[in-house]
C-alpha cells in the first residue's frame, strides 16, 4: 500500500511540475526569430583573434568593435570560408558544411530566461570524436568581468593550448583568463543536460542556472528550448552558442560569434518579455 | 696653337671641329641623345615586366605562384598589378635609386642565396621585412599609384573593410600597416607591430 501511495505522490509531483512548465512555456509564435550563422572556426583561438599579423581586425577590437559588428553582413558571415577551411586555419580537416543557420528566439518571465534554438545539423563532419552523441548544443553566458566579453563571445574561453588544438594538452579544457561563463549543454544521448561553468577550467556540473532543456530531434531538424534562471531585468548579457554536429568533439564544433541578450535592455537579441 | 698640335682622345674631343658645322653637330647630337635615352629607358622598362621578373626560377617558383592566387593577379575588373607596379617606384628618380639598390640582387643570384625552396623560406622574413619597411617609409607610395583614401567610397565596401578603413583614416595609417601578405605568403615568425 505504502508503495502505491509513494507512486501516486511522485506522479502527482511530476504532474504538478509538468503543468507548471506548460504554463511557464513562452508562446513562441509571439517571439521574433533571428537566424544566426554558426561556423567552423578552425584554430582561430583568442590568441589568433588578438594577433595583428593573423587578424587585422584587432584594431577594430581595440576600438570596442565586436566580431558581429564587422563580420555579420546581410544575415550572413563575410569570412573567407575557403581560408577558414585551408590547412593553416584547419590543420586536420574541415567539415563539408562550414556554416549553417540556427534560428534563435529568446523570451523571459520573472523567473526564467528561455532560449529556443532550431537548426538542421549537417552531416559530413571531419571529426567524430564523440561516439555517444550525434549532436550537442551549448550555450555560454559571460559575466561582466570577462575582458571584451560582449565583443568576442565564447572566444574568451577558447585558447591555443586547450584540448583538440594542435599540439595541446588533451586534458586541458577551455578556460578564461578573467571572469566567468555560465555553461549549459544539451547532449542528444539521453537528452542529458549539463549545468556548468567556465573559469580557470570548464566544469560540466555545479552550475547555478537551474538549467532545463526540452525538445530534441523532430523531422530532419532539432528544436531545443533551454530554460534557465532569469539573470535579471535590465541586464545585457554576453551570449554565444555552439553546435557539435555529426558526433564532433572539442573544437570541431560550429560556433556563433558573440551576441548580447537584452533582458529589458539593449542587446543584439532583444528578449521578449512574457 | 700649341694645344692644336697635341694628340690623344681627350685632345681630339676638346678640339673645335673644322669640318662639321655647328648645326650638323647639334642635329646629330640631338638625335643620338634621343636614341640613347630611348634605348636606356626601353632597357629599363624591360626590367619592369612580369616576364623579366619571373625569368629567374627564384621568383617564378615561389612568390609568383603565390601571387597568381591573389586579387592583384586576377579579379572581376580585369586590371592586373604586376611585380613592378608594387615593387618599383613609377617616378624616374626613385625608380633609378631602386634599380641601383636592386642591382645587389645580381650578387644574390650569382651566390645562390635563395636558389632552393628551403633557402627562400629561410630568407623570406628578412626580404619581407625589408620591403615592408620600404613601403612604410614611403607611405605605401606604390599602393597609392592606384588606391587612395580620397577616391575610396567606404560605404560601398563590405562591412569589415569599411569599418577598418574608417579607423585607418582616423589613425593616419598607411596601406602596408594592415595589408601585409596580400600578394605573397606571410613569412613565419613575423614580428608584431607595436600597438599605438
């Protein structure tokens, strides 16, 4: 008897939580979509970005310009993708699809920030290091202490001496030199959600965002809704994301440049309040 | 009278002509001048052609191959900048100075200083730095034979070029400050410019 009471109680709690989630879910039909191109960055780590002989745009960065400010044009990227795929910037092998669009929507209520990503993950990857997961999607939210965080997005965590970079220590994860990022990752195997952080090292747990992710593969694409604690009204939060497609691991992901989320404030992506 | 009796080449050149009129001498001198001056400049221009530059395998097998992949070799408008357009001044005085400086390359050719791909790679940084210093020193004069900020409509450029050129104008930059390695492979180990 007591066992069935427990079962009923558990079912009741789950139903209550489910109902709450259903109520809290944003009406996505009222949230504008923005298509953001993610691309294979090769070995263009932060050190490459700030080295003038590699990247003449360092002068722009010094003036406060963001990556998006120079490189997102007419809804696309104005990089030379052939150069990106060439041996110098991708010594191993480039994926067949160097960039693809991800549709991004962002909404909030008093308790949570919701981000929905919709995309078709391309096949033809060059690295299939993650045997377990066909696809992973990762969000990073930078704090105000990250130098140039609002300009460079995830690049502040990406360094030439981190794992999967040529000649790097395979145990060294991404890291920041100053400041911190909140990290939320969804992995396709078992819909695993990691709530972690990036500081002096990347941790896949111990985060404080209360992250949940709903959705998964539907048809030939993925729709993922990330829910996390609202960082606070009136805040502009540095934000970037990455898709590991076709079993990719480490740096063999497709990444977005750094955008800002405006939560009741200015930002590249204005969060719709619901 | 005593001078007239002296013999030798110098004396002959100094002796007034008794046989030819002044007009004849002027006419012959004038046309000879045109002939020799024209010949000199024709020979000079011959050393400015792409064919001359890639006559040596050192250029043909290295920098020429790299340059052929760039916009200065082939582009939508069909305008080509050859080696001398970027590496030899257009005006006569600076061109002569550059040609005289370049004559030491003959010694390099004879001694085979860059006659293998390995030797070329080993000297690439030194050669590039020398040329970058020349371009920086003359405010990218050879670039400016075709390009100028005055004639540039930055609003018609791609976003990144437009933004960078606005910074370039504001900071009084010269072309080569940013456009290193646009026609040839960048050398390994190049030094970073000091930030201003």
